């Protein structure tokens, strides 16, 4: 009678016997499948935890970042409109400056809207694909900034050290070629790094101690071997950071040598006012970038990285329009005309 009842139960509920099988190989297979599923769930989304440790400060941070974001957008927009609307500013120097303002605008839009959304909604997740896309655009625009600052330094070198050949060397076709080359190189370098990052496995944690998807914080979460990726990252950092900075330093060394040979103090002051703005931006941008990226991932500090990242993702793009316009008489005049206050441009 007991065997009959057992047989009937087996026919009615066959899955119970399969799931409770004592076969060790089947049990191990089920456990492995469950672990793989959990790992896939972990890397489906990341948590951006940059400002989550101090929730009481988030309303202040939201107001501060929103204000900086709006100032950045308006400031760079006014620079672009002033250059486009004033025929006197249709020169290589201002052509490059308009491109820099456009890049700074895109650079800020890649990071800040997501930061504001996370603070406002307390929803700090970002998908794996969204994280890679944000990282790609961030790296491409940052590298583009590097290359363009070097191009602008070269333009100042030609204008000051080779003034008689300036119009020949910096012709419109060459200016377009220089800008197109910077766009191409920066996007190729960023794409190669993003492609490598897409192959990295993340299995330890999905909480990024940063406010956006940056390289070093992501590498801290990797459980696969990232030695090759780090070598590639340092090589590209040298190519997109050290090489442009070397061009800037060499250009300004020649400029300083030429300035010292100018007899009049008025001529020296004019050259200093022209180059001082660009040099200020170079120091501010490269200083924070080198502080963050030219160090091994093992020695990366989250707090230092966050502070430095705020400087070059929010502060520098916000200050650039002011740095380039306040000490530039032509730019101030163009801005006054843009606002319909041309009669005050000589004040």
C-alpha cells in the first residue's frame, strides 16, 4: 500500500524528485547556474555613490551644480554667438576658441545632467551600457580638449613668433584639418579604451565610488586581469596628455623667448594678455587631469578623485568663458554688441 501511494505521488509530482535529487553533479550544476545568474544581475546596473555618504549636503550640492551647469551653458553659448556674429573675430584663434566652447558645453552635458538627476531622485543606478557610453563620450571630449589646447598654443606660437607667415600657415583649410584631426584621434582613442572596458568582468561589487563612470573607479571593481588594460590606458594617457602638453610647453618657450626681445612694454603687455588666458586654462585643466589619471589604480583615492573631477568637469568649463573674455578687449566688444550694448564696448 505504501509503495502504491509513493508511485502515485511520483507520477503526480515528478519535478519534486528531480529538484531534490541527491546526485552531487546535478546539485553543483544548479548552484553554478544560480551564481552565474546572480553575477549577470550584478553587472546589469551600477550604482553611482559619489555623493551618497552625505545626504544632508545633497540639496546644497544640487543647487551648486545646477548653478554651475547653467552658467557653463550660457557662458559658452555667448562666446560662440559672439564669435559667429562678429566678422572681426573670424580668425583662427577665435575659430579654435569657438570649438573649445562647444566641446566644453558637450563635456559638461555628458556628466552634470545625470548627476543632478541622481541627487534629485535619489535613484543612483546607471545601466552597464549607459555607463560605457558615458565613459566613451567623457574620454573623447577630454582628449579633444587636450589636443585642441595644444593646437591653440601652436596658433599663438605662429602668430607671435612667425607673424609674417601667419596667414599662410594658419589658412582656413589647415585650421579645419587640425580640428578634424583632433576629433578623429580623440574618438579613436576613446573608442579603443571603451571597447577594452566592455570586456572587463565585474563581479565583486556594483557600487562605483564616484559621481560618473570614470576609468579608475571602474577598474577598482574589476575581478578579471586588467594589467593589459592599464598599460593601454597609460599609453593613451601619454599620447593624449603628455604629447599635447609638450607641444604647449615648447610653443610657450618660443613665445617667451620672443616676448623678451620686444623692446616696448606695451607690446609685451599685449602679448601677455593674449596668451595669459590660454595658459591659465592649460594649467587648470592639465593640473587636475594629471592629478587623477597619472597614478596606478591601486593608489587611487575616491575623495581626491571626486574633488579633482569636479574641477575639470564643472569648474574649468564654467570658468573658460570668463577667462577668455575678461582680459580680451575684442571679445568683450563682441559680447557687448551681441547684447545690443555696442556703445559701451570701449568702456
